[in-house]
């Protein structure tokens, strides 16, 4: 019952993740969201420019007004950029102060024609300041637009229009800026969610493979015990059971090959990126040096497999604080080196033949004409080095006899 409930929960979670990824496909790209924000701000600046020209401002006054417009536009882009609210407080005070000066000083000469620029200041206050202070100052900026309209002798309807326009411009600026940032965060989260889904699928694959072989091997074990009892008294019956064992073993190998075939092609560079993420989560400092050119698909897969096994050993058998991963191609020879400083005491012999994991890696590397070297350095230093020709292809003549070993199964 518990196992069934757990499987249902995992299925429901997978369905939710797939639904989120599917719905997020239609969202605009972060760059498009940023372009929409810039276009909207530019339109407000363009409207103010038309108002200034319509008011008959000429000569030096026009130059000063356009210069102030450009400065406000630049400051608004600075305030609307992602993460601007996390800037140091002195910097925010300086840029908000400059925008406030450029907002209110031109009002003395341009009056209501400059009113839309106060909306940018209101939006910047919402973007950079804590919510309570930001919304209070936002409302104060809107109310302050009553003063120039009243001094200019504008009718009440126009006065209300100026205040409403200021507040609306601030909301639009604030909303588009935050939405642009949220779209960027969502796309980053989508990538992280995709990687998490891939990791979850790998874990599911490992569980399915374990269950598949567990059943088959259990059946073979039971039939082997039965054959042992029957071979003396009932040889014909024992022979029949042996034939069934052969059928089960062939089917098991075929099933494993089919399951593993979908994971045969791997990328070393993608595996290095994944390794950095996994090591970082384990609080292991990962230092990488990647200088690769084109490599054949078999070499890429073999080296990616070597790296994955090396990182797995670091996480399972060491207390490393630092891991150096180097993948360098020189004169057509690719050298992958993984070094960590955390080999624990009592760790088993590090030779390639001391365990199934490294032994299987040596078989994989040899299959493409390469070599695998394991070194135990001074102290707790441990290094795994694989060298393979970049254009190497697998030796199919040696592929079949060691199929079971090269699958890398450790039960």
C-alpha cells in the first residue's frame, strides 16, 4: 500500500511538472519582455517630447528639456533593470535623488507638459524602496502634481487628469519592470525544473532497472536451487529447468539493453555542467578547465560516463572540499582528469580492478582505444585520468564478449 501511494505521488508530481513546462512554452522570452518595457518607457518619453514641442519651447530651453528627458529615460532603465532593488542604499538614494531633481525642476518652466515624468519617479520609488515606504511616496508624488496644475490655473478635470496620469504611469512602469524580472526568473526556474525532471527520470530509470534485474535474478536463483536438487534424481526435468533459465537470462539481457539504449549517447560538456551543480549542492568547490574541440559521439559518451562515475565516487566515498575537473584536447588526444582532496581513510584499493565501478570504466575506455589511470596522491589526494583519441570509434570485435560488464551493472 505504501509503495503504491508513493508511486502515485511521484506520478502526480511528474504530471504537474509536465503541465508547468507545457504552459510556460507560450511565455515571452526574457529579452522580449525587456524590449516591451523599453518600448513602453520610450512611448511615454515620446509623448512628453510631443507635448514640449507643442508648447512652443525653442532654443536653449528645448535643448535643456530634451537633455532632461534623456537623463530621466536612462535613470528609469537603470531602476527598471532586474535586481535593481538589491543595489547598495547610497547608490539608490543618489539615483532616486537625481531623478527627483530632474522630475520637479523642469515643472517650473514646462508645467503640465512635463507631468508624465513624475510617473517614472513614482514607479522607481515602488521598484527600489520597501513596500510601505514606496507606496507612501508613490501616493505623495501623485498628489504633488496638484500643485503645478493649480498654479497654472488648469480646470479641475485637467488637474485630476494630471494626477491620474502620473499614478497610472507609475503603475505601468512598476508592473512592466517587475513582470520583465519575473519572466526572467521563470525561465531560469523552468531550466532548473527541466534539469530536476531529468534527474528524477534518471532515478526512475535506476529503480526500474534494479526491479527488472532483481526479479530476473531471483527467478534464476530459485531455478538454480531447483536444478541442484533435480539434477541427480530427475535429469530430464533438470534439463528442462536449465533451458528455462537460459530463456530468462537472455530475456533479461535483452531487456537491459533496451532500457540502457535510450541513455547511450551522452555529452561530456553537459555532464561537466551537471557535475558542477551536484558538487556545489554537496558543498564541494568545483574548478573546471574545458578546452575541447570536436569529438566523436562514442568518445563523448565514454568520457561523460567516466566523469559521472568519478563524481559519484566523490560523493559516496570521500569527504572532498575541492574537486578539479579538466577536459583538454591536444593534438587530437582528449585528456579527462578528475582530482579531489577528500579520500577517506580505509577507502578500498584504488586500482581499476578493485571494484566493479572503476573496472567497468576501464572496459569502456579500452573499447574506444583509450586508457584509464587512477592515482593516489599524497595525503587524501585522488586522481582519475582518462585519455582517448578525439576521433576514436568503438572496437566492435571486443564489444560482444563483455556486454554484461560494459553495461556497468553493480548489484
